[in-house]
C-alpha cells in the first residue's frame, strides 16, 4: 500500500483555545482510495482536513504529502496538486456558472487568456456532474444543491491530483448524492485521490475505501469501513445507541441511530 498522507504527532490549537482541536494524531491515508473522515460534531474533522490541505499549519508534528512535508511545496505546485472545497463556500459577486467553474483553471494557466483546453475541461466537468444546462445561469439564482454542484465542478476543473472535500453533499437530494459519490468513485479508479468528510455513515459504508473516525481531536479508529463502522466504536464516539447490521441487498453495513432511552430487547 502506498501512502498519500502520513501524519506524525500532529497537534493543532487555535489561538486562545482551551485545548487543541486536533491532538497528537498519527495516521496514514493510502493513495488511490476514497477516504472519509467521520466523527461527531467538534471531533476535529474540518481542522484535520485543513491541515491536509495546508490551510492550517500544525502546531506540533508534521504532515507529509507524497513523503514530503506539505509546507515545503512551492505554492503553484501545491495549487495544481490539491483542490479544496470548504464546508460553506461563498461567492461575493455576481457571476455566471460557467465563469465560476472556469476559475478552477487558474492554477493551470500562465496567462490571463483562456486556452482551448480550459474551455474543454470546463465543459467536461459540467457534463460529468450533469449541470451543463446551468452554464449560462447566474450562480446566485441557483438552489443550494445546484450551487454545491457548481462548487464541486470548479474543484474538478482544477484537474488536481487530490480532492479535499468538506461535507460536499450538503443540500443534495438522493439522486444527486448517489450520482456525485458514484462519479467520485469512477475518478478514484482513474487515479484521483479523494479525502472527504461525510456524516451519513451508510454512504460511508457503501462508497468509502478507507475511514478515519475522530473523537475529541484524536483518532479512535482507522481502516476499511467494515473494521471502523463497528458498534463499539460508533456508540463510544457518538455517545448514543446505534444499530449496526448487514444490508441484505448490498452486503454492506447499515447504521441507524436509535431513539434516546432505547434498549435492545434481545439483550
């Protein structure tokens, strides 16, 4: 197994915070996989993803990307290698969808002028996400789900080696959720590395190759979905009763939160 990221003793503390948000984390993220970061609110998932994307610098320890400390990469090389989609991306000015997606091409351009391949890439990613019909629309006129797809298209237009996504399925309906995850799996099969934060553990069970479970800023479990999405880990991390079993149709795990006060009658 080759490693995309290796973290050694990584701690990050925000200024004036009473405790580190990420503390003494050692982990590996394999290359060529779809990796998901999971855990309860406040577990440190977004902070960890920012450390992977060099949006934050570790207070202690080292983050390695392809065996090289992330802070040593030249800015342009890093911008070409890593595409970042934050949890709540904003657009502060009026812009049409096609032009917004075209902004993803900037790390690949050396002049102010579009090249034929830039237009080709923009058209391709819009079609891949099935939003080509939106290309002439004003971004702010779109629904929340449509806007999320446009932001994802902009990240893909960058043609990165690695895609870092913080809750990219927000506002998406069932069809678009399945479509996006299926496309990401296809892109992983073609050589893209993907690390994303997901809250829906059933989607994690069906689509992830590698899972990192965080709790209190530390790694509670790491490995393939079947090894991490276990009752003992999930109950401890989410501090609630959960039901974990196999889906008879897919053979994958199915995870459900149970009502407060619920007790398994089989026990």
